[in-house]
């Protein structure tokens, strides 16, 4: 075997990667696909709920700032 022989294409039968190239899976049934879809949907809903929670916190902070501003404007208007 020469130096350049290792770069030549080998037939697929001779190719040994040291690990199985085909994954062995069980049969795909409606139950397993349903479970995977349900998990994906639940993950999506959870992510959306977390996003909404962050939005609500942000809105709460903005509301507090607005209330303080209105209070300051009210006190300035009373003085003048």
C-alpha cells in the first residue's frame, strides 16, 4: 500500500468506520410519534409561557415607572 492509496475512494463494502453506520431503532408506531409530538408541543407551550411571564414582569416595571411619573406630575401641579 503506497502513501497515496489511502486517499483513493474505497468501495462502500470495504469502508470500516469503527462504529455501526446504521442506527437500530424500534418500529415507529403511532404511540411513539404521538408522545414525541406531545413533548414537542408541551415544550413549545412552556417556552411561550416563560416568554409571557417575562413580558408581564416588564409591563409591571413600566407601569410602576408611569405611576411614579404621574405622582410627581401631580405633586408639581399642586404646588404651582
